[in-house]
């Protein structure tokens, strides 16, 4: 007998049985799960069908619970391969080397979207060589496993980081007492020419949903945020976090923080950039971002422990420089789902409803969709191309075209999705 198509799979919930969820958070995701038709909160000691857990809780589930065929979890077991800063850098460097070996240097240049990065103390000497090759440059230190801008600082002089010198910890001199290892950090070249809006730096938060690594299936959400700093950008005050770190957690502690003005939708940003630089320049910028999403996922594809129960909603942090080149800062496995204002709330609720629509526990989809609400399928064991690509869309750019619409058609998508999720 031929294999069953996904559309013909028997759906456990077809007879109207409720889908039981568990949720470790009390923010937008809880609201979405609670308000979704046909879904009920599972009792604390009862069975569940869907779980939205924090990163730590997921191991407890894997290690101690039998997972029924149909259940879904919101993290892959080794999600940290991409979402811990040192491992992301390691995996990206490895991919770049691999492409260089197989396809040559030119092709490998497509991986030049993350700033030079070294892990400390392990790669201290390599870092010092790079540091000396770039006199006067700024560097940024980030603890590998922290978030929200915690523990980050900028520096220009080597003496500011002598605590992380490798030889202090692995001394061969018996008489010298070994120091306790400091917290592991990465040191990264600081992108000192960010694109500025009204004199302020910003970065982007973009949502990518991976529903499988083998074969790789990844969706890009059309909407996201630009997070602006409160203070005007300058390079004189490198210790001022309000100037250099765009994290909302940092910016909201600024005395004159304005929750409305500090976040733009990517749609708004795209319109702004198009007005300033024209359609083609902005298309090229967004196509370069597509390359970041795809290459970063490919960099871990072989090491990820694929599991049909798992999906991951990644929050990408992307910085755009003054030459309209996008840079990957980091990838988060638990992007903040707390809303900072009403627009933020609406976008997050619509996005999360669409995550559930893509996962399709209700069995409404055929499995062939290239778009579900605000999510577009960008990779399905290979590149996905848009169906109705206008001829002139090939334009002057040599960059690959994929089925992605970041910052486009947002309002239509969100209204439609909110409607779909709450009233169907
Ligand atoms: N290499 C860099 N160049 C310029 N700014 C950076 C760089 N890396 C990080 N930043 C800024 O610092 C913020 C926090 O860094 P990130 O890597 O996202 O760590 P966290 O996990 O603390 O959010 C970013 O959102 C960005 O504004
Ligand atoms: Mg971040």
C-alpha cells in the first residue's frame, strides 16, 4: 500500500476530543493556548498533548516521560547548538570551512554574516592575534549562557580582559596556583557602524519556526520588531548600555524610556528603508537576511537530534549596518513572549496562533501549504520558491529568491490570522 499522505493521517482530535496543553509561562503564549477553540489546560498531574516549556523543563520531560506519537514539545533536546553563543559561532565556522572546502572561497563568503567571534578563555590566543591585526577596533564581550544584555561590555584594550587569559588557568608551572575558571564568554568584533534611525541604533527580532531538522522544514514569520535604543548612538561612551545594547530589558530601565517609540514593526522599518534607499536595495537587504536564516539552520542540521515531537520557535537578533548589510548577533530558543504594549501584544498573539496553525494538531491542513497565516515556508528539504513570482522580481539582484515576505503584507496577514484562530 502506498504511504499515507499527511493529509490522510488519522487525526487523534478529529472526533472533537479536547487538546490538553501545559504552559510554563503566564504571558501571550498562555493567552493564546487558553483562548484557542478546542484546547483545554491539562491538570497539573494529568496527561497532556502539547507543552510549552522553558528550556530547562524540557530535559525533565525527555528523561522522565513516555511521549505518545501525537504529542508536541516546543524545544529540540539540543537546541543549545544554535542558541548558546559559543556553540552558534563554532557551528557557523564549521559550516563556512565545509563550504570553502567543497565549493570554494567565493561561496563560503555567503557565511560572512556573523562578526569574528572567539570563545574565552579557550581561544584567547587566537583572539589576541585577531585583535592585533585590527588595531583600535572595538570588541564586545558576552557571557555565553546569559540573555537580555546581562554581563555584556565593550572594550578597546586587551588589559580590560586579562582575567580571561588562558594561561592563567592551564598553567604548566606547578608552583603557580591555578585560578578558578571565570565564567565562559565570547568576544566578538563590535559592529561600530550600525544603521541609525533618528540617530539611534536598533536591531531586529525575527521569528523562525522549525518543525523538523530531518528533513529540514523552516518557516519565516512576516512580522517582527525593530528595537531601538533610547539614547543617540556615539562611540565616545562605550560603557553606556543605553547607547549600545538594544535589548528591551536594558532600554526599559532608561529614565526616559518610551515603550511606544522604542519598537517599530519590521513592516514600518521596511517602508522607512524603502523610502530612503529604494526598493531594490531593501530587497537585497532582506534576501541577505534569508541567507542568514537558512545557513544558520544548516550549520546545525547534522548535529541536531531530530525528534518528530519537537519544534522550535527561534528569535533571531539581527543588526543592520550603515551599508545595509545584516549581521547575526545571536539566536534565542526562548524569545520573549511578554508584550510591552498593545501592538506588541497583538503581533505576538497572532504569531503564536500561527505557530499552532502550522503545527496543526487539529489536522486542518493538507501538508502542502507554503503559507499558513503570517508564516511562509522558506525551506522544505530544499529552497521553497514563491508561486506567483512576478517576472521583474528577478531584478538586478543575483541573490537567491525564496518564499519569504518579512515585513510585507503584514496587516492583512495578522487580521486574517487572528480571525482564523479565535472565531473558527
Ligand atoms: N557584535 C555586535 N556588534 C554590535 N552590537 C552588538 C553585537 N553583539 C551584540 N550587540 C548588541 O548587544 C545586544 C545584546 O547582544 P546579544 O548577542 O543579543 O545578547 P543577549 O543574549 O544578552 O541579548 C544586541 O541586541 C545588540 O544590540
Ligand atoms: Mg539578544
